[in-house]
């Protein structure tokens, strides 16, 4: 079976090139083509000798997910449906932001096909779990996002460059259940000789996978950790985030204290506001008790409606009141601006409309570009 080049580090490429009789500097050229120049066809890697290219082609291929469909929101958010080689699908979302006249994009990527956590308010969770994504499938989303920015007129803006500045693991899946692939992708993204995305511009969002939080604390990385909390009451969280039955709030809190202690980094607590479910005085009091001892910010996310869900979006006054209660208790919070809601690209809406059955092929194949 051929090796996959996307997802290989400098060291991986060097040992492969050397094993084929090439010199080490050739592997660095290859690395630059992939991660700096975004060139994925061997024939276009013009500074590599033809015979070396042929030898690499015989043992390795370059496989990216295939863009099968795109939906563009009124606010410019782009939701992209990607086909994988085995016929499965994932989604990524590109969210534009303009600050001080500079145009930037945040890319929200997936780490698994479906999700095993099964949060009842989330379209992905309702679809079930199929498999982990491979490193090339995760890194491939970042490469495709960058390519799209480079190639598409949609992203052309007056005078100032549009850049991909942030990557968030907030698409489909629980990143810590695909830990080693996610870490490899983070290190690739962060390499100044390649994709050069700063660690502080990368966010990993977990449903509260305690072992992953503890492992991440010891990676020596400066990425941002976000936790999908959604309730600080075990009896409510057991239902909203079923992983809570395995790792109740007391264990999660202990892991977060450990994480903050080791990294000295703030964590973000994500809190989807669901009318009549987690918006009461009692809910906010529990959230305050949970958040106050931690180094954290709270992101309040008014629920985005998905089909056939029993949950409702709270009114603006409920949201404001909830935030005011937090403020009075000295807990930092922001209400996250909704992006891409009209194309179901907002938080919790991915896979809301993809016809999906676990383990079943839908359409199309991943694109094998070479080899
Ligand atoms: S909210 Fe996150 S953890 Fe929960 S089911 Fe959806 S993707 Fe999985």
C-alpha cells in the first residue's frame, strides 16, 4: 500500500526520500511544495529531479478530500461538504471576519466522521459515529481552506489581503478521541517552514474528554482549549453531553484545574443556551460555581435550530439576563455572534442536511491526486 504524503512531517519526508536514494534537502523541497506552495501534483514540483519524483510516486500518493458542495451564507460564511476516499463525508466551515480593515478567515474543521458523544441538540451527534479521520484528511481540510482563499474570487477584498488566521477543531467529532492525528495536524499547522499558523490561533474544542485534557496540558503547546460545558449541573449535563456520565463535572473541573495550572492558559467554556433547559437562575448559579475558580472565559451560544430537535432558541432578553447574572458574579462572558445560520453552518448544525447513515456510502470518492 502506498504511503500518504499529506500529513507527513519534515522528518517523515526526509526518511522516505533518503530511503529512495534522494538527498535530505530534496525532502525539504517536497515539504515546501506541499505545505507552503500548496502544490499537490508531482509534475508541478519543478525543482525536484524527474527520476526522484517518479520514485516517490511509486511509493506514495497525495490524497486530499474532495469539495463536493459549498453553501455560502448571506454573511459570507462558507460551509463545505467534503467527500473522502471511502465515500464518507465531513464538513468544514470558513467564517469571515473584518477587523480594523483587515479581512480574515477562521476555519472550523472536523476530526471524525460523525461523533460518538451524541449530544441531543447537535446535528452531528444525532447522525452517529463512523470513524476517525486520518491525518491527511484533517490536514487536508486546512490545505483546502488555504487553497480556496488563494483561488476564489469570493474572497477577494478591496486592497487588503485575506488570510486564514484561526483554525478551530469545532466541526464534527471529539478531537481527543482522535488524539494522535489531531496533535500531528496541530504540529504541522504550526511549523513556520510550512503552514505557519500560530499555536495561539488554534483552538481544540472538547466535550470534556478528561484524559485528553490532561494529555494536552503536558504537550507543551500554547493552543487554546475550549470545553463544551452546556450545563454545570450533572443531572442536566448527563443528558446534554452524555460523556458527562463517564466524566462527571467534578472530574472535569479537576482536569481543567490541572490544565490551567500546568499551562497558565485560560480555557473557554462553551455554553449553548437552550430555552427552558439550562437558562434558569439555578443553572447560572451552578455555572458561576464551576467557572469562578478556573482561569476561564464563558462563550454563550444561543441555540441554532436544527430539524426535528426538541430544543428552542432562547429569546434575546433571556440571553441578556443570563449574561448579566454572570457579569454580576464577576465571570467573563461573551455572546457568540451567530455566523452561517442560514446555511446550517453555525455551531451544532453541521451535517444537519447531509443524508447520512453510519457506515454507508453516500456519493463520490476522495480524490487521489497522484500516484
Ligand atoms: S456537540 Fe460536539 S461532542 Fe456533542 S455530538 Fe456534536 S460534535 Fe459531538
